[in-house]
C-alpha cells in the first residue's frame, strides 16, 4: 500500500512541477520586450533616381 501512495505522490509532484515550469516559461517569454523589426541589410533602390510616377520603358523580350 505504501508503494502505491509513494507512486501517486511522485506522479502528482512531477505533474505539478511540469505545470509550474510551463507557466514560468510562458510568463518569462511574455515579459520579454518586443524586438524591433529593423532589417540588418538594406539594398539600394534599383530604379535609381527615377521617381515612382515616371513611366518605365517597355521591354521587347516578352
């Protein structure tokens, strides 16, 4: 009988420990500040100095 009680207590303790660890991880991840969404690499505009309203020249390879 004492083995069954020890097994049940061990199971309950391990379940409580796992639940506490899960809640702790979620709390720690939620408390972390948001990281800025800034690109590490930027590329130059392929259009160069042309404005966005300037018409593009049609290509003949289509």
